[in-house]
């Protein structure tokens, strides 16, 4: 609860600090729209104003949506699509589900007209949402699969996160708890990679809804607290209000009325701030429910009628269904059963219209309890059994257990103790641990009555029946003893298996730890060798000689230029040599300065170029530092590029088969020509050994098949050198 209070305090401070700024932002959007002359740009400025209002002022967002639709008619398909999406999003915020789902179907023709992958994914996701709502799960799965393929191909992490969130909802609706939790966990990971705070908040809220759906209320509350924090950071105030309200409902379900009340009032304050009157109506319903639980019936009746008055303006069928259902509860608690039934019937009409099967079952259950209180037991059983039947098909199946108990009580009052006992047993299978004591007591009472009736019948039976009963009891006792022995044996087997498993884990951990120690030692040794190789003393001495010659010749311009390049190169080498990976941009900077220094040294007698595919830069590629430097040094020093007319070095970075491919080519004298020098042979083998060791080290650590291949650039003349390296494809997002 301390965390909740901290979140709420931070939220209030944010609201106070940003209230003035928001009015200014709205005015800026409005002025930009009015000042724009280009019709297309004017539409998109109006759309941007609408999106701003959508999270800050629902009434104004509603007021301009028709203008957005009208302006889009003269624009292209993309503009018309996003105008329609904005329109249906406002319908969803207003609770008009009929209009919302109707407009989703209007998106389908755009699939063949828009080419933008993100727009196609958006349409598929809305269509999947439609089919999930109408329990057409197979069709929803097809749309989600199509969307996932596009999003994955385009590397849209936010779209992948939303796709998995919808898959989690799909599995939840089908009572597949394990898959629902698996998909929502993956959705959270993609949302984090996308840096979209609002999406991340939505995914955590989905996780909270799943836990609540399956009765894990404590986990639901903890996940929704995170969702509230993230929604506040994202300034997604409609969802802030919704998540606060859901927090209150979860707290209410575990009888924590004080925290529930605080959350409801915070939600209402947020809804009033963004002028979301429909959400104010929904929170007012929750307050009515809270007052009913506190037995403040007059106050509950007053606020529930106020909620009905608000929600009637927005055609929110679900909201009106809940309002009438809770108002019926107030009348039932007061013993005014006719009024209760009247409001329950109204709730049924609204829930039927909204196709909300789970809440239809709730109303049937309540109607059954009213008939039970009126002594109309046959009617009560009809409605209670109908509630169980619907619950078995829609919603969380465990929600049927209150109906089992109510049915048992009806059978007890009608004297059918055998069926009462049966339904109380079914109720006990679903009941949570907090209510098990109450259920067990009730079962014991009816069991005692049932056993008494059995005893009376047994007294009237013949002696042989009594003997048969005794033998059956003996047989049952023997079976129980065998069962106990078998359970003990199974327990010992399980304990033995667990001990072996723990021992295996300890052995595996020790071996893994030893391998890591060896790995770290190898990396440290490699780093030292790499640093020594990169700080080649011959290159340093030659560079100093060049600077000295410039000074003797009084060539201050070239000496200064050479010295600046050389010092920057040394600094980059020293700063990055100890790292396992560096950004590709840093590696290119080092190579460029090294080659420019060598060009100055040899008075521009060769050319070089470095190229990299744009997706590698977009991905934030990282690379082992100076992995190519030994081969470039060989090309210059031993390939004698400065003696070749038109000498060149080409360096290419690309992605191939999920690996980083590096291609280094030069047109020097080649391996055969340079191999005549023993000094060249020694240096070359050292460079090859260092690089091969580094590749082997990376292959072992990252479970890849890295490689190094060296061949002649021109096989016919055996001149030039071609080096191909394959390394792990690593990005900043996965760097360790």
C-alpha cells in the first residue's frame, strides 16, 4: 500500500505541474492547424490535435472527430484509414460497443489499398479484437498470425508487443491460463524493447486482468500498480483512470474497502480532469457497490441512479447493465424483491444487447437468489442452473461455484438432502481457501442429516444387509490402508528424485562456474594480446619518423594534421581495446583514422573505402574492437600498397544468415609475393592467430559458428588478398 500511495502522490504532483503546460500545448496544436494552408498537412494537423485531446480532453476529442472524418474524404487511403480509426477509438472510450465493432469491420477494405506494413498490422489487430469479442477464436487467430508475420518482418517491436497482448487475451477468453500468461510475458518483453511506455502499461494491465480472471487477486493488484505508474509516465490519462478503477475493484473483491474507496475517488478525479463523463459514470457505479457493501443503502441507491443517468447519454450497454444489477442488489438487501427483479431484468436486457454472457450468468444467479428468498424454489433452481450452464461456456469456469452453493441451499430447504450434499461438494471443489471453513461446516451439517436418514432406513433392513454393509466398510478400510502405503512409497520416490535433481543441479552449476572462470581468463589474456598487437611498435616508430621528417622539412601543416590524426587514433585504441564489443560507428571511426594516418605516411599512394548496410546502423550493431586491423596492417605493410599503381583497400560490413559478415579486399602484391619475407611470415601468422583465437572465443561464448577465410583477390595472378570474417550478430539491445 505504501507503493500505491507513492504512485498517487507522484500522479497528483505531475497533474499540478503539467496542467498549465497542457492548455498551452492544445493551443499550439490548434494554432498550427489554423495556420496551415496545405490541405493534406492541414488534415494531419487536425488529426494530431484530435490525438492530443484523446488523452487530455475526451469531450473535445469527441467534438472534432466528425471534422476529422470529413477532412479525410479528400485525402488518400492512409488518411481515411486513420480518421476512421480515430473515430472508432472515441466510440470505444464512450462505451458505444455497437458502433465500435461496426466501424472495425469498415477497416477491412483498406487491407488491399494501403501498402504501409504498420497500417496493415493495425487493421489486423482491430479485426482480431472484433472476433475475440464475438468468440470467433479461430478467425482471430488467423488475423493475429498475419499481423505477427508482418510485424516481425518489419521489426516493429511495438506491434509485436500488441500482437502478443491480444494473443494473451484470446487464450484467457478460452480459459487457457498457462498460454495466456506466457504470451503476456512475451508481450511485456517486446514492449520494453519498443520503449513505448503506454504500450508497456497496457501489457502489464493485461497481465493484471489475466490474474484477476483466474482468481489470483494479489498478483493482479501488484501488476496493475506497475501499469498505473507506467501510464502516468506516458501521460496516458484515460488508461490511468481505468487502471485506478480496476485496482479499486480488485481491492473491493478481497473486502479491502478503504483502499478500494481511495482508488475509486482517484479514478474519478482523473476522469474529471480529462472530461471523460462516461468513465465518471462507471466509477460512480463502483461507489454504489461500495456503499451497498457498507450497508449505506440510501446513498448507494442515489449514486447508482446518478450513474444510470450519466451512462444513458452514451449508450454504454455494459455500464448500464452493471448499474441496474447493483441497484437490484440494493433492493434485494432491503427485502424489496419486486424492485430487485425489475432492475435485474433491465440489466439482462443491456447485457444481452452487449453480448456479455458472463454477466448474464451473474444476473441469472441473482434472480435465482431472489426467488429462493421468496420461497419460489422451482423458479430459483431454473435460474441458478441456467447461470451454471452459461458459466461453463463463458468466462472463468470457477465463477460458477457461488451458484452451486445457492443450489445446495435451495435443495436443503426443499428437503432434498442428497442433492444438497452433492452441490455443496461441487461448491467446495471451486471455493477458495478463505471460504473453505464455512463450506466445510455447511457440508458437515447436511452430511449429518443425510447419514441420519440412512441410519433409519438401515434399521428397517434385514440382518444380511447390515452384514454386507459391514464387509463393505472393512473393504474400504483395507483399500485406504493400501492407498496410504502407496502414497508413502510415492513420497519416498519423489524425495529421492528431488535429491538427485538437486545434486545434479549443484554439479552442473559448479562445472558451469568453472567454465566461466576459464572463459574470463581466456578473455583477459586475449585482451592483453590484442592491445599489444594493436599498439604495434613498428607503426608507432614509423609514425614518429614521419612527424620528425615533417618537422625537419618545416612542413607544419602536414605535421599538425598527421599528429592530430595519430593522437586521436591512439586515444580510440586505448579507450576501446579492453571492451568485448564496441558500436560499429566507433569501429569505423578507428579504421578511418588508422587508414588516413597511413595515407598521410605514404603520401596518398593508395585509396580506401568503408561501407556498411544501413539496417546494421539502425539495429545498433556492436562488434569486437579492431577485429579487422591486423589484416589492414598486413595489406599496407606486406601487401606493399604504396608501391602499386591504383592501390586500394575495400572494407564491407553486411548481415548474412543471422551473422555479421566482414569482407576486406586489397590489390597488393598478395600472399605469395609477401611470403618471401620471413618478417612478413612471422607477422602474418601472429595476426591470423590472434584473430582466430578471438573468433574461437566468441564462437564458444555465444554458441555460433564463427569463421575466418583468406584467399587471393586475383586467383589467376595470385595477387591481392581477400579476407572474409563471420562473427556473431550482436546489437546494443542484447549486448551483455
